[in-house]
C-alpha cells in the first residue's frame, strides 16, 4: 500500500469565502503514484469545510446567502458558544451543514469524478491561517 | 490490496426521488472479493446524493417535504445560479444537506451495517441520466 | 494491509445528547498498529450521528437548539414517519444534518487532527442501546 500526506494552507481576506482546490488535490494524487485508491480531503479547522459542488459563481453566492439565513452571524449573542469570547458560533454550524470532508475515488491514477465535480474549501471564519489535509492511500 | 470500481446508472421519472441501492452495493462488495476494507458510494452529479437511512416510505416523504421548505424549488428567481439558464439552484443545496457520499466498512466480506442502515440514492434534479460510483478497496 | 474493527456502545439517559469519543477512537488506532491509513467512525443507527467539532459545552447547546428549530420533535404528528408508531421522525432528520460518519487520516500512527478537532457521538433518540463502528485500514 502507498500513501501520501499533504497540507494545504489558506488565509482568506474575507470572513466567508469559497476556494476551488481541485487542482491542488489532483497534483497530490499525481505525486502519490497511486493508481487505485481513496483520497481524503478534510478541513483541519472546525469553522471550515471541504465539499464538492459546481464551479459556478452564482451558486457560491446562493450557498453563502442560504447559510447566512440558516445560521446568522448576528446577533452574536444568539450563540452560547460566543460567551467564550469568540464570535464564530455561526461558523461552526455553517461548516457542519457544508461538511468537514470528502472522500474521492482514484481510478487509473486520477480522481474519478463526474462531469461537474469540483472540490471546494469553504471558509466561515477567515482572516487567519488554516489548513486542509489531503491523504491518499492505495496502490 | 484489492480494488473494484462500478458505476450505477439512474434516470428517474420524477424531479425528486429516492431509490434504495443497498442490493447493488452488496453485490459489488461480493464481486470484489474484499473481506476487510472500505466501500465508498458517491453521487457523480452535484444535484444528487447518496445517504444512509431507513427504508420507510413515510420518512422519505418527510425528507422531501422538509428539504422543500429548507430550499424551495420556486420561485426559481430565488437562486443566482438559475441566471445560468438552469432551474436547479435548489437541487444543489438539497444534495449538500443530504450528502454526496457514504463510506461503509466491509467486515468478513459484508457491509458492516447496523440493523436499519440502507443506502439511498437521492435525486433532486432528475429526468436525465446520472451515475453513482461504487469503489471498494481492501483485502 | 492491516485492519481493525471495534464497536462502541452507548445508552444515553437523555433523548438528545453529545458524547466526546475521541479517546476511544485514539485507543483503537493505537491497538491497530496502523501507521499510515484511514479511520472510519460511523453511527450504526439511523437516528444518531458521528461528527467532528469543538469540545465546548456552549457550542453543543447551540447545536441542540438550532437542530430543534430546524426539525422540531413536536408536534410528533408533523412527520409521516411517526405513523409507524415511532416518534423519532425529527431524529432521522437531525442525524442527517449532523452526519453519519467521519473519515480521519492516520499519519505516523496517530489521528492526523487540527488543533481543535474532537470526535463526537450525537444521539437524537436515546434511552436505548446503540453502537458506533470504528474501522481502521492501512499499514
């Protein structure tokens, strides 16, 4: 069995942001030399997500707007968590809805994707350094 | 390490539908010859889901109704994504809530399931051909 | 390839509860002897979750409150599923939002976690025995 571990770093300028990381993950798969296996991609921070969806700007805006209605950032007093002094209670919930991780099949040395699948990093409490883990196992 | 890759195809008559695919996945596991490993099952399209829940018709209706309230199909002008000419902005969100994929343990040659676990394909923008990937790795 | 399978058991006193199971999973990883691989942790019941988030009591309360607003337990007549005689339609939905499973990378023999990642069991229809599966594969 082969394995490869990589860490991607992000520090977004905005509190909420979406970044297409498909190319980074594809490069990690190439470097791994794995032909048949699994690729795990997960946020290492609990106010950020990794998810798969469409590379379409309007849709990303829809997600941001829909999530804000579902778990509003303000009033920050809405969340018990914010009694800790943080103001990111909403971000913990938004990340949960969007998901921590994706597992993608590797077939014949490539991500085995449908026509529109793209891997996104979703940031809900940005403006600080954060990491994403890419772990590949297989043969 | 052994691996096996299968693609299931669906073309639902309804826009929103749920299909129990447990038997298909079990058959793929048998064919793989894997005794101990992981089975990944994921939608290859970004307006469809794979999830695990109960094979109970009332519950599936509850999911459909609850999702429709959470991310209504209409008015279609509600979603920026629909400015592309598509009218499936809601389906991208519904799929995200229900999940893209499941990873199931294989133990002694079988899906290692609790008493009520069943694997479902969730379609939120049907009436077109779509695929699900089943990828098995292990020994 | 090595593998290890463990089952954790829970029987919560409350209908809705969250239990930090990180230590149990870490112990399973140590016992597995796997240095590089994947660890799957999933609820084996369809009204319970496994998810990763912060070990902070206020946040857990926020999750419980937010989920109750999103899919209220009462009136129980709200859910078609409850026509079966059960009253846990809400729990099936809550578990879906929080997620069935997590897949965690194992690197150099340990869970490859960010600074705040903790694994939680989320119970939404407790006061009965339930199980969580921990499955580890790798080398």
